[in-house]
C-alpha cells in the first residue's frame, strides 16, 4: 500500500476536521458550565410546580382510598 495514499486523509483530518471538532466540543463545554438560561430556568420552575401539584393530588387520592378501602395497599 502506498504511504502517500494514507497520508492524505490524515492530513485532511488534522487540518479540517480536528479543529472544527475541538471548537464545537469546547463551545458546548462552555455552554454547559454557564448554567441554566432564563427559559430553561422557567421550564424547570414550571415542572417543579406541576410535580408539587401531582404530589398533593396523590396524597388526596391515597387519603380517599384509605378512608374507603383501608387494605388497598396490601392488594398492590
């Protein structure tokens, strides 16, 4: 196999692909380290509120089930 045939793809990779790859990698690392954006923080807050509401609903449903069918937990 001709050594020149293998060197061309390696040179192309090192000159074109590797720098782009490194730039994109470190750009994504920087974005991750900056923390949450305002939109992401708002979404997280909304999800937290929804989770709190669902927890309250589950507690209410369990209280109703406990009152109507005391041994419902044993059936599960």
